[in-house]
């Protein structure tokens, strides 16, 4: 259509130049000027510069603004929710943020992908999105492609440098921004200052969220704000994150620009590197950047979105037979360092076996307090009880001052081969690697080196003191979980964390745990030494369903589990960690959450109340189909007791549940009523 318009304008020009009078010539000039302006407007508003979701609810409008800067806006249900957002990159010696021209625009391509995950909130995934590629050229003739993919649950885009190069290209700055409308509110977690905190272990994504704040009141935080970040404008919700970082890009964060209520992509601080490694992105060409993703819709759309894995790379691990999701016993969170000894850990193996759990995690300093030989002996004992061992490692070289060990045994490929060979011979099934050094490109590559080498020896990996997974669990399915959360261990460190636990737990299903597994280490019925736990026991039980992780490490110890009713132990013996389906029922970030997860024909429904006031919940479960008989476990007379009832719920009629302050409930639906 564009070329037809241009030809028609040229024809008019030829026709008008035959008019001899000066006044007519002036008229021609005016008309040509008007035509050129109209033509320019037709380009800026051309449907060739739009991308719509398959259902038509989401529209991305791309454009070149003043100084030919690439920009975009997002509309949801024909209403603008982001506007005047910047795009572009600045490489050393090349600027792709302004003075660009559009060389061509691809046709819309329907992108479809069906895949399976070994652990997470779903097993079978189906993705459908519309892709359009904008081919840009800068003033030096260098090429950049901006790739948009729009699905029914959100927007994704990434950059691509085509061609080939023998020299390494370096990105100095990413110009990408997310500009919100006035009145938008945020739920965001501050990034910690690099090398701050205990033994200089920050950043590790372990801060409390600032909740429900107007953007113009957001405080300054120099290191930035972490992914995922949640925003609300009127009835629309948006969750921003990134996925699929390769070894050639750093992990990013958001920087707030208060003058125009926008967030820009920021790179890590200078200290966030593997010793001597790269900080900011650098690579030879061709070069893809990670996907920037924005889930958009109501809260149900946000919580159920799978954009983080939909756009991640498929598995690079050929043989995945060794990857078995499961549950784990773990002594350290309540008993700490002194009880990492053989007899206590043997007791926790027995505990896992009694509960039917698949794993037992042995934490810090095991290499000296127990030793490799005795650990090998314990692994053989555990195997007879159908329990596998996971061993803790301190990843860090010189990027912090931690002293826990074994330390610095995983720094190189050669180290991996030596240590992983030894673990394989001992019958160890997994490693927990702690205290990483941030999000620099070399550190992101370090993670992936560990995942790949561990897979060659049939080892599962869990990372603590870490970044967020960013879809890595699809690419490396032996990555069963990552911490990157202010988890239960912090409740044992200070009363201030214990006080905030209820609202904090009600934040995580809307943010950190939406796309990626999270090792919060939930479920504690015991009293925490020197702390007053604010959550009820039913709240704690519900976390086993509300939080998802490829291996769920439970905080409760044998003595505490022995004190709860048999029906509570029964839930924790049976509850899976790999789900076939996940449904968001109701909730609000930081206040309360109601979720349902399905495994085979069994539905588990769980709810938690992050506020001190009691709530009356009308539970509607249309997905159950026919009426179902369920076992309801909720709070008893006080927060440390339970109540159990058999209930029948139909798909049409709501069921009222009284959710006590900081309380919770679990319902297990196993059979249909006749």
C-alpha cells in the first residue's frame, strides 16, 4: 500500500508541473508539502508498525520519534497503558538509539510452541504469539533488528545484531524504557548495593518489597529495582521481567526516572563480576539480547502467565532421566551450623524416608564436620531408604568474604570435572551452590557453566545467594530451584522479618514466583528460636502449595512434624512439587492469595491471609467440573492448632471460608461426589 501511495503522489506532481503560472506553481509547492506531511503521518500510523496479540486485546505501536529514536507504546483493550517508551542500544563506537531509519518491516508471523516442563506450575505449555521484526540501520550503515512478539498474556521484545564479526562488540548502555501513565502504582523490590551486607554477599535479591506505592513517591535507590516488578494502572496489571539471558549478556535491573514516571534498563554495578571477568554485555556477531517481557491483564493473567519459560531456550540437556523433582528434609534453617554432624543428618535421612520425601539436604561445612568418606557412607544408607543426598557448596572465589565451606571448589571447568566425578562416585544426586557475586556477564556465564557441567554427571542444582532464574529452568531442567528471595531463613535472623512474613508471602505469587522456581524453604510449625512467628500453622501448610519449586525444602524438623495431626502429615507426604495445572482464584498483592494446583486427578486449593484481620472468602471453583468431596484443613481455636472438615463443593455454588488473620487453609479434592 505504501508504494502505491508514493506512485500516486508522483503522478500528481508530474501533472501539476505542467501548469505554467507562478501562482499555480506556489500552489503546487504547498500541495506537495501537505502531501509529504500526510505521507509521513501515514507511515507513523501505518498498520505495518503495529503488532497485535492473537486475541486482539494487546497492541504494540512502534515508531521513530524526533531524532529518529525508536519508541513504542502499548495498548490493552484499546487503552494506552505505556507510552513514549524508548528502545535502542549504544555500543562502543556505534549508536543504535537515535538517527536510525527503517530499512524494512517483516510480515506478521504466527509463532507457536508446545513444550513440556519437568517441574513447575504446569507440565504442558502451549504458546502462541504474533511476531514482527523491524530492520533498522544507523547513520553508519550498521544494522539492528528489534523483534516484537505479542501473545494474549503480554508483550516481549529483544534486539538482534545480524551479520558476523571476528572482533568482540561491547554494549555500553541499553536505552530500553518502560514509561507508565500518571496514577500507576508499583510493587517493587530494591536491589541491594553490591558488596554490602553480611560478608559482602549482596546483591542476592533478598529485600522486602515496597508495596502499592505511587510512582512519584518511590524513593531513590541507586542500585535499582529487581525483576519481576509489578505495576497497576486502573484495572490493568503489568509484570515486567526478562528471560533467556545467554553467556553474552549480563543480568539487568530497572532504574527509575522520576521526571517522567519511567523505568530504564540498568546494568550491574562494577563489583558484580566473576574475578577478572566481563561486567557489561560483549559478544561477537550475530548477537541476540535477552527478551524483555511485560505480562499484561488482570491478576489472574499475571499469576498464570508463562512468558518467562515460553520465550526461554529449549533444553540443551539431552538426557533428563536423572531429573526427579521432589521434597527434601533440611536441618540447617532451624538447627544451624553446629548440628551438621553425621548422627543428626542420619536422623534427617530417616525423617525424609518416613515422610516419603525424595531428598535430604546437608548444608554448610559438611566436608570437615562429616567428611567425604562418611558422607559417602550416609549416601549409601539413604539410598536403601529411597532418599538421595544434596550437598551444599560455597561458590565464591574472591567476590565476598564468606568462610563457609567447601569453598571455591567449583570455579573452573576442571574443578567441576574433579568434584562432580567424586560426587557421582559417592552416589550424590544434587548440589546447593551458595554466595554468588551478582549479575555481571561473567557471573551469568558462571551459573550456566555449573548447570551444564553438573548435568553431565547427573547432578541437580539449586542456587542460593543468587540471581533469579530468568527461564533457565527450561534450558537447564536440572536447575530445580534458586533462592533469590527473602526466604524463611531470614525469619530466624530477626523479628522484623518475622513480623513481615505474612504480607511478604502474599507478595511472592504475584512477583518472584510467577515465572520461576523459588526456594523459599517453607512450612514451619515449630516455634523459631528467639523469634515470635506471626503466621498460623495452617498458613504454613498452605505455602507447600502456593509456592512452587522443583525441590521443595521444608523448614520443619522431625520433632515439630511429630507434633502435628496425622492428617497434616498426610498432606505433606502426598503434596507434589510438579503440577499439571495452576489456577489463580483470588487475591491482592501483599494482602491475600487463593490458588489451586492440580496433579493428575487431584486438586489442591490453598489460601493465605497476609493481614491481621479475618476475611470471609466466597470460594468459587468452576474448574472442578462436577461437585467434589474435599478435606478442608484450616486454623483451629488458635494459630498453632488445626481444624479438619469434610466438605462438598459444586462448580456453580460458592463455598464460604473464614480466613483468620495471618491464617490459611488447604483443601484436597480427590474424588467426585455421586
